C-alpha cells in the first residue's frame, strides 16, 4: 500500500508552550491510533508539518488541522504518494527552531528567516529531514 505524504505551513500568533503541548498531546493520541507519522516545526510564528500515512487517514487528519482556530493561513506545500515513510518512528516529532538555525535556513532561504510558504515542495521535504537531524 502506498503512503501519502503531505507538507503544509501555517501561521500562529500568541501561542505559548502550553498550547504547543496540547497540540502535541492530541497529535500523538490521534496519530498513533491512525498510524499517521511525521514532524512538526515551529519558528517565528510559523508552523510547518509533514504528515505520512494512508491516504484516508492523512486526509481526515489534515482536514481537522486545517479547521483548527489555533492557526491560520494553512497552505499545502507538497502532496504525493511515496513507497516508504521518512518519519516512521514518530507519531509526531516536534522541533522548535531556536538558537542559531540561520545557517541551516540560509541553505533554503537567502534571508535566513523562516518563511515556509516560500519553499518549493522538494525544499520543504529536505528541510524537514535536516531539522529532524537536529534533534
Ligand atoms: P481534542 O484534542 O480532545 O480537543 C477537543 C477540541 O477542542 C478539538 O476540536 C480541538 O480542536 C479543540 N481545542 C483544544 N484546545 C484548543 C485551544 N486551545 N483552542 C482552540 N481549540 C482547541 N491533530 C492530530 O490529530 N494530529 C496532528 O498531527 C495534529 N497536528 C496539529 C498541528 C497544528 C499546527 C495544529 C494547530 C493542530 C494540530 N492538531 C493535530 C490538532 C487538530 O487540529 C485537532 O485539534 C485535533 O486533531 C482534535 O483532536 P481530538 O478530536 O482528539 O480533540
């Protein structure tokens, strides 16, 4: 069975650590029940998330996320069928991009600012993989 992989980005204002923890708690609970895996990045008021799993479960998960009032401006960056998962071991790995990530970002965006909506689909996927290596 092929795996559906999607990457989207969104904006969030005024979220604190408690809000992030609540998002991660429901993500881990729901994603493990649905065999959905992936990673969530947060930096400078922007989320970028990669989700992988069966097409029906990834679709229903994304629909719930897109309707969540805790963020806005949800934009799909990539959507494709693949043969295997990149993040099979994590129901939702969280990476908060803090500290000096400018050099990593500059490989993808000349400004060194986190602006995921400007990434191509291939760059978004590669950036997720590099961020996972920071953990
Ligand atoms: P519960 O987690 O039990 O929550 C009950 C209801 O309250 C839900 O409708 C929820 O949306 C709402 N809610 C809870 N806290 C708040 C709050 N502080 N403000 C507004 N509404 C609130 N869900 C996943 O299943 N998998 C994911 O990978 C995932 N990633 C996410 C990434 C981001 C950036 C965001 C913003 C949300 C993400 N979520 C994810 C959460 C998702 O949007 C839904 O909230 C969640 O799936 C609903 O789970 P639940 O039905 O078990 O409800």
